[in-house]
C-alpha cells in the first residue's frame, strides 16, 4: 500500500500542476511532461495513510469471510501445529528453525525502505539548500547552488568615478 500511495500522490501532484498551469492545460501537460511535478510531504503522508486505512478496512472485512472458511477446512489447525513443531525443534535441538522468510514480508520491507528513502530525499532537498548560504545573505539576494555567493559588487555597479578613485589612492 505504501508504494501505491506514493504513486497516487505523484499522479495527483502531476494532475494538479497541469490544471493550475497559467498558460493552459495543453502547455501544462507538455511542460510537466518534461519536468514532472513532485508530490509534497503532506500529500505523500495523506495518500499513504488513506491507502493504509483502506487496506486495513478491506482486510478486516475479508477476514469475516475467510476465517470461518479456513476453520472448516482445518487450515488454522495445520498452521498452528506446524508452528508448534518448528518451535519445539528450535528450542530442543538447538538447530535453526525451518520457517522460511515469506516473500510478502520482504516486499513490505522494500516498500518501507523506498518510502524512507523518498522522505530522506525530500528532507535533504530542504535542509542543505538553506544551510549552504551564509547567515547574512538570504536566498533572494543572489547566487545559485552552482555558483558561490560573493560580496563584491557587480561590474556595472562601479561607476567610472569610483574606479578612478580606487586606482589613484
């Protein structure tokens, strides 16, 4: 559900950005096709949370149907006996357990890792950008991330009188 939530959040951000493009939806689709919109952290949290809640509600209602069926077929009893046998072998024989790691656990761990990496990237984009600037300069006073800020005035700001005074003194 986490992977699906981040995909849906990206689609929502993309469609919202296209619809709000000032030059129209057609040019917005072209522009955001070249430069995709990124979902905000709030949108990611909201969509992943909504899908987690939706998944838990669907799971709860599906258990109402599947639990009695599994009980009638004896699935619960077989699984419980297999667990008890594996625990007994592990505790008595000092051997490694025979419970294999299931694929769905690995998939959920990969989903969690992908979500954490996305959150770290989103936070890393915010923090270093403002931390790299000197404390006496704001983001709007000049400079980009590629070129360092300098305190020297631009060449066109120097008048010929200031230049002549500097050379004579």
